[in-house]
C-alpha cells in the first residue's frame, strides 16, 4: 500500500478561502481583524515563523502590527509591550513568539495577555476552558491537526490514537481535544513520551499515530500497522549544502518507508505546518468576531 497524502497545504487553502469571506463580511461592518506580534531576540527560526504568519495575515486582508525587542529586553519591557497590545482596539489577537530568550519569563508574559486576545490558546484561562470543553481559543497546531483529519474524511471517533510527545503546545492539548466527549473527539488516546517503556508496542496498535517528538526517525515502518493514519508534526532542520538555506526540513517519521505501509500520511513540509498558521488566522478572525466558538 502507498499512502495517500494528507495535504495540509490544500486544506489550509480551503480554510483560508472560507476565512476570506468572513473577513470581507467583518470589513463591511467596519471591523478589520488585527494581530499584534511580539518578537523578542533574533532566533532565526522564530523570525522565519513570524514573517510567514505576518505574510499570511496580509494575504487575508488582516491588519498586523509587530513589536521587536532585543534579546536583552527586561521582563517589564516585554510586559509593557503586551499591555500596549491589550489596550489597542485595532488588535484583536496577540501572538508572543515562543520561545522567549529567557524561558522563565514565559508564564508571566502569557498570563499578562488579555485571554480574549490570546489567539495562540496558551493563556491558563484558555487552557483551562479547553480542558473543560468550554468555548476557548484552541492551540493552533492541535486544532489544525483535528481540522486536517476531519476535512480529509478521517474519522476520529472510536479510533485508537497514539500521540508521541506531551509538550504544552502540541502533545498534551492534542490528547485532551482528541479524548473530549463530543464532536471532533471521542478517540481512545495513548500519550507517549520519553519514559514510555515500549513505544512501538503502543504505535503498532494505533489507528492513528501522531508524532510530535522533535526527533527524526522516531516512527519507522515496523512501528505502525498496515493501513494506519500517520500525522507528522516534527520539523527538524538537517544540514543540506544543496538546499538554498543550507538545510532542509524533515519530520519525525521515516517518510519513505512509512508511506509504503500507511493509508494516509502528512508530508513535511506541506502537512501540519500550513494548518498551524491557518488556525492562527482562524482564531484572530474569531477574536474580531467577538470570541471563540464551540468545540473544534
Ligand atoms: P518538545 O517541547 O521538545 O516536546 C517533545 C516531546 O516529545 C516531549 O514530551 C518528549 O518527551 C517527547 N519525546 C522526544 N523524543 C521521544 C521519543 N524518542 N519517544 C517518545 N517521546 C519522545 O517539542 P514540541 O514543541 O512539542 O514540538 C515537537 C516537534 O513538532 C518539533 O519538531 C517542533 O519543531 C514541531 N512543531 C511543529 C509545528 C508545526 O506547525 N508543524 C508546531 C509546533 C511544533 P519528554 O516530555 O519525556 O521529554
């Protein structure tokens, strides 16, 4: 079997077309959805992500405003920038690009954000609401994966899903959303991490494997069953002198061998990545509309 591609680019395009209609309707009422972006330091990967997000905003007709602070910025300077976005009526959503140079500041900075503008879904209020199944801004990568699966016709309800990775931004919220009772959830979830004793024993029993470990070749062909669905969240840079930037991106899944066994697989790039940015746009438009809606 050769897997069909879970085409994040195509699904993201479809969702962005839907959003464009909403943005036009909002603009007709005099509302231009606005995103405030805060970038601290000069981490090259963060700069690439921020540029891609701002370009996507521009393409959709959103307003965006960027504040850049040096890596040496104090906690007060960062909190002031967040406070200014909180007060700015043109800004409906705030994106603080993580990681911050000083990771110990992150909880304070996230908590300083108005939860009604927290379009990344990382504020404790949104995290708590999402766990309780209440309307909340859902974190972009997990929500994007759910949309990608659903819009590709893959049923989650009743499936055994193995998630590899338990980070606050990907694995853990994904496990929460997948296991939620109701539409978009109802999966049986196994959450794996570095203390999992026999990873392959779990993945081999899975209908859907979602890899978010940040380590190439975490999932090999002998670790999945024939006909499984494989979602690769990983984005790992490997040196490649022939590539324009001197590196290329690969996922956590050994793509060439796993695609011969799986029924569906996401490419890297072009799988989860475009969905993540799209869900940021989705949340920003929702914030401009007045807040998040119901379940994923
Ligand atoms: P992270 O914070 O480093 O977390 C990685 C998780 O994977 C941890 O929970 C870790 O376990 C687990 N893990 C690592 N190696 C493992 C192994 N061999 N077996 C089982 N579990 C293992 O990473 P993250 O922020 O979640 O990101 C994960 C990957 O997704 C990265 O490559 C990142 O670049 C990518 N990413 C992509 C997008 C996108 O839009 N495409 C968005 C976000 C992240 P412990 O908890 O035990 O350490």
